[in-house]
């Protein structure tokens, strides 16, 4: 059986650690077992365009090739901008045709639960073999006793910041609370080094900042019953007022129009001093040290560190990025698609892809907590704990179709954006509460 050459994986992934796992895929083939589904079928997997490009190269090259050898059918990996994924999902469901497996982000699967096949047989096998799923992954991928997807990864964002710039402003460590964060941000913005954050309609960075911000002040969408909307509260109004001041005093005000790529570019071009993001900024800077340099002409990656979102009066929170492979109910290839999911999520195959992420993603199962990738670079180590400490949108209620609708419509994000643009905090909270009530009605 063919192996993936060590040097080829090194070239494709840009990571020696990935290359070290090259035998993983070949090991699956070593048994010589006949393909489970020996037919010329094609399984179509629709995903986002990864913020770690090497991982997409790996999927479309070696992993696609090995899938054909191992399972006997073709794999089509299609990647699109993450902000286009939901329109593709909706179109596919309405037409009854499209990709067999589609990647869902955060609680999107809840929105499409009735149109998804039950993947419980696959999910339970993987959980049993790999130490169980994180709670956030299980909650997203289930409705009652039905598994509406197979958890793929969990991750999320931390604040990437320029260590030297923060030190020049007088801080030897990243601010732990909003008061110190605001104080430091004022000094940084005065030096032409504002904080970069989006308040726009973009899938990851906007909810990933504004939901934890709301929670840190004690605001919440609904009560634990998942029905009673309580967004219009004193705590929410206080969070909005603070957000408006924080925005004007510390942030790049162009962020109202940013998507999930704008802040990456702003940071790497040295126009912002920090931004809430996945590990992709650091990974890109480290990959291209001659391209991304500081004002002192030193490699920028050496000056990047990561810290959690500051804590408020109600605590410190993060919104983990939960990714789920959804098996579409309309698919005519469900047996082959399930066979692929078993294979792709297996330890040997997933290990190769996981290593290529370099810490951008955590596994959905707990076995990956002890993977050597977390010892490779201490700057990326803080991302390790995000899945275990995350809170999901829709808090204090459970993940639900209603909560998915609220985040999909950017109601909480728009609540803050409207206030930043001039709407009184009380009116912004009242508006958002009304929109939430419609979703939960």
C-alpha cells in the first residue's frame, strides 16, 4: 500500500510536526482490508476556507488521495468563505441537492436539525474510542436523542496582542479586567495603535467578542428554561454603555464594517495593537517571518502573545468555536458519507490534520488534550483550554434553534453596533430584546 511521503507532507503542510505523522494515514491501509464501500461513489464535503491554509492543502491532496485508497470512493472537498456557508446550506436544503456533508459552525446545526440525518452511530463510536466529547460539542450536535452531526473540532479566539507595544504603554502583562483594558487601550490609541474589533455581520469574530462581553457584565439572552427572554436588563444596558465608551476611546472605528479577515490584515500590517482572533495571525506571521516584521525590522511573530478576553463584574468568558460535520438528510450517499466520517475522524487520519492546525483548533474529543502539538509552542498553548471553559450562545438556555436564529441574524452584535452608531443604550437593548422575543416566540 502507498504511503504519503514524509517530505511531501512537510512541503504541503509547512510543518515538520505534520510530516512526523505521515505514517498515520498509511497505517490505516496497512491491514489490507477491502474497502467498505467498493464503488465509484463520490462523497462531497463542503467546508470553510481554513484560516490555516496548510490544512486545506492537506485535505484536498494527501487525505483525498488516501480516502480513495482506503474506502474505494472519491472525496470531493469544497471550501468556501465561511460567511457564505449558511446561504449554501439553505440553498441545498431547499433544493434537496448539494454536498453530502457540510461543516456547521457553533450552533448552526440546531437551525437545520429537521433536515439532517441521524449520525448517532458514527458519533457514539468516535466518542467511545476517544475519551468522549466536550460538553459544548455534544450540546451542539444533539437534539434530544438524535445526533444531528458528528463533532469535528472545538476552538475559539483569544486576544492576540503586540507584547512590546503593551510594554511601551506601561503594562508588563495583558489587562485582566475591563477597567485596565480600557486604560491601556486609551494609551495605545493615542499612539496610533488602537485595538481592532469587528461589530459587523461576520460569522466568528463578531459573536466571539460581543457575547462574552455581554456575559461579563451579567447580561444574558434567556433564562435557563430556554424560553423566557431577558435581554433587556440593567446588566445589558450597562454593558452597552461601556461598549460605546470603549469603542470610541480605544478601538479602530472602522471595525464596524470588518469581517473575519479584516482584523487579521490590520494586525499584520501594524495598524492595530490587539484583536480577538483565532491563532491564525500568529501562525501566518511565524510562517512568513520575512514578510511580517515589526517597526524595528524584527520578525513580528516573536512579539505576538495571546490572552483571554478581560473579565467583568460577572466573570470572564469565551465563546468556543464548535465545528460539526452535518450529514445532510437529502444525501443519496449516506452510507458512504458515514463511512467517510468514521475514517476522517479516526485517530490516525485526524492526527495528521490536527497537527497541521498547530493549535488553531482543539479536538472535539478529549483524547487530543494530551497531544504533543500543545507542547510545541508556548505562545499557542493558551488555546488548549477554550473548549472546557466555554459558554454557548443562547445562555442561560441550552443550544436551540431559537438561539441559532438569534446569532444568525446578528441580533446581539447589532445591539452593540446600533449603540456605537448613536442609538441610546436603553433603546438598543429594547430593540434587541424585541427581536429575540420574535425568535423565541
